C-alpha cells in the first residue's frame, strides 16, 4: 500500500488570489471580516488557504489562483490592503490542488473540522486570565463583551463534578449557568445531589435552592445598608451573571439586620441631637405604632425667592416632559435621567422637614425606621401621655392639639369613643350654678333642652350648616384628642387592619393615605378651639376634601369569619362598585401576599385562570414552596385577582339616582338648600361666607 504524500504550502502573492465560485460557504456567519482582519493583524495568518490554479478557455494557466477554502481569510487580507496595513503583493501561505472536485474539497474543509467544545473555550479564557490578561484584554482580543468573558470565567470556575456532567451531557448549559449563582463547590454539589432525585431539575429550581434563605438585593434592608457596606463587613453576595438578578442575593441575613440596626441607631443619635427627648429605632415599626401619641404641630421652612423660582421651573419642566412623552412606551435615556433629576429636586422641597417649637421638642421624640423603598424614614414630633406638660391638678397644659394617627388602625380611645363626663365635676358645676344669683342648674338644663331642639330643627333645614358642623366634629375626632369641643354627638371609629394584613403599612394605599393624613395635620390649627373659625375661613373645596378624608377613615370592609355583617359587606361591595375600585392598582399576587398562604389547589387554579391549563400543568408537580414562587413569576403582569378583591365592574362610578324634576322643583320652591360643595351660590344666615 502506497504511503500518502501531503501537499506542502507555498507562498503566493496576494494579488494573484481571487475568490472561487467553487467555495461552498455562501452565508455570512460567525466573526465578521473586520474582526478577523484585526485578529490576523495581531497574530498573523494561522491557517493556510486552499487554492486551485485558474485556466483560460484553452486550458492554459492564467497565473491566478481561486481560493476554494479560506474565502473569509482572503477577504480579511484584502481588507487590510484597503486599510494600507498590508502590501497588495504580500506572500500568503497556500496549499495548491489541481486535481479532485473543487466543491467537494471546499465542503470537506468546512464539515470535517470539529467545533470547539464550549468548556474548552471557558477553560482557555480562564488560563489566559490566570496568566495575567485582564477581562477587558481578553474581550478585546476575541471581539466579545466584557460581560461574556465574565460569564465564561464563571462557568469555568464551577465544580469539577458539575463540569464533568456537562461534558457527558447529563447537565445542560442552562443548568450549569444556574449553579454558578454561587462559587461554593460543596453547595453546588449538595444541591445537585438533592435535585437529581426529584422531578424538577430545571434552572429555576436550582437557583431557588441555592438562594434559599438569602435576602434579595432589592430588599429595603439591603438598599438601606448598601451592598458595598455589607460586603466590606464580610457578607457574601450571590450574583447571577446570566439572568437579571436585580443586584443578586445577600447570603447573611443576620449580618444585614445587624448592619441595618447599627445604621439606624447612629442616625437616631444624630437626629436626637436636635433636642428631642427620646428616639426609637426599628427596621419595621408595627402599623399603628403612633396610636395614642399626640403629634406636635409644625410648619415647613419657608422657601427663599430663589428656591421658589427653581421649584416652579422644575415642576414646569417635569410637566412638559411628561406631556411630550405621554404616549411613549419607553422614555429616551436622557429624558428618563432628566425626569429622575427633576423628581429628586421637587421631592427635596416637598419633603423638607417641619419646624417645631423648642419647648415641644424637649417633650417629644422621633421614630426612626426604614421606608418601603430603602430610604431613611424619620417620624418627628410625637409626645407620649406621660410627657405632657401638666397644669395644677394634673390636667394637661396643652389640650386639643392635632394628634398622631394611623388611619387604618385602632387602639386610640379618641378614634370613635365618646368622652365620658366625670360625675364629680358635674356635681361641682351644679353646686356653683345653684348658689349663683342668676339661674338654678335645673332651669338652665330646661332652657338648654329647648335650645337644643330648636337647633336640631334649624340644622335639619340647613344642609350647608349641617355639613360644616359634621366636618368640624369628625375632624375633632380624627385629628384631636378633644371631642368635647363639638356639641354634635358624632363618633368615628377606624378599625385596626395591621394585625390582619402583615406589612400593610408598606402598601401603596396605606402610604398614600398616611401621607394625606400627615399633610392635613400640618395645615390644621394647633388648638382644637380654633378649628371652627379655621373651617369657616376655608373654601368649600377644602372643607369637602377634609370631610371626605374623615369619612374615609371610618370605612370598615373587613370580612371576618366570626362576624355576621352581611348588610355592611353588601354595602362595601356597592361602595366599591360606585368608586370603580380596581384593586389591580393596589395589590398583586406574590408569595408573601397570597400564594405562600393558600393551598396548592388554589395556586394552580390561579395560574390556570390567568395563563391556561397548559401552563398550570407545567408547575403541577412542584413542591408547595417552589410552586408558589414559580406562580408568582407566571402571574406577574397578568392583573389576576382572587375573588375577595374583584369588582363586578371596572367602569365609571355609578351615578347617584337623582330626584325627579317635580321633586327637585318642589324642594327649590320650599327654599331647601343644597350642601355647600354642590351649590356654592347659597350662604345661609348662620353660615358666614368664607373669609377672603
């Protein structure tokens, strides 16, 4: 058998090489010609070209050679010539073949070669990095992004056992990427040993097992402390280089809690130096923690003319940008950045701290905690009952100042409880009246009874004045510890919600309501005795808004299993329908809010309803915890709501039925007045016009 003789490469000048029609590669794929040219310029030509002599019609050689394998290399060399970085007659190593079928040779050259296994590439990148090449250097030399290099280095650093499984195709690339959330080989192998015996070995299950017990970087504690501070204290952050991880997972929850508390304590000490008597800190205070405490009245620091001009300009620019891009799905990057800057500038003015009286500060304290978005939350100016200044005889020196309140909580007697009269004080008052040379107590009581019934009749025929009196009584009840300042026997109670829904204080509705309550506290007069004249000085819109807030605080739509409130709950449904309440703007299904607290059957029913039977079947085999987590991901953005939160209709509020034309005309003929917020033209004799 004759031995094989291999062709020897010989140099042919570049100007004699042309692309051959026999080259089977037609479709552009892989590294671009420009990138290949850069690589050749850096390290030279690593592979010879396969060429065939070109002949004329008579069979004579033309001196030119057609490239049947290496067309992209030829194009890259000519690109370098065009850039004047290579001579057009530069020698090129070529293997010349004059026999055989050219198309067959070209096809064999492209199909007989074996592609590099991905793991070999990962390890090659790692070796280059170990030899001193930076990530950016490797990325530049192989024309990939720095993130791609990081990902491949991460994969190469996985457990050798897992890499062997990947080579043997017992582990997919997606599964291997999921394991790389952690660098702990022992933990990687432990999770694989556990999952390999289960039905679900998918990437999501792997990531969930590896991050179990860790804290998301989007958690408010992590945002408050900062990942850098946490890591400098020895904490480990698990990061997923292959999927969006929102900053990763902080593995040491105990360390994060300690750092959070320490930072809160330091901040509280700085704030207490303002002169406050006490300060309390907590990562989370229970909702309603300010119940029973009086809040000091405060005023915001006035703005200078320059600050006012800047503020107005920021608001105007923000509104203009919002209107210009109202219909855009995604804001341009520069517009989004500018709007964020304007929001921060506006917030600095709107959220500037209030100014309090120095004497009040000496009796009051502050609560320091972490807000829902990771920012510092400081609640200033709360006075405990035992710290109230006392007059002679033990009566509080300050009566009827706006008190604190959690609009969704109870526990404060002033929220809905009537004021009991002290029998001893009644006896003393009667004795003083009886010894008076004027009228006896009994006669005064009799006369006041006549006055009371007359006032009732007058108020009944004056809806405008009744609205004012009711607003006055409700505001006293909701904002002051001084219900005795009203002659109306009205009460308002705000039922406790915090114990029924953990974390409700961080919800959008609760935060917005509490902010509104606090804003009113800043506007109302300090003394309850001044409230009536203050209300008279306001326009109808202000009074109506305040009345609506007080009424809103009394809503109780709690559906408790042991209570029979059928009528009240039916009315709650009617009211929600009239308000066109859409809970999709206030609540979404998550592991914490719903999915982790119901059965697997409930979870599957929710996914089936929102995504269909096929999607539900995909998670039916999972364990409860994994099913809940996967269901949260699947339900995100679907707007799915459980039965207790759905509304029968989500359109405009149902109109209140109006009286017939004849009834309306009859009322006008009798001189009946409309409430002030419906008819601003009517001002009764007992209801002075609002002060200008």
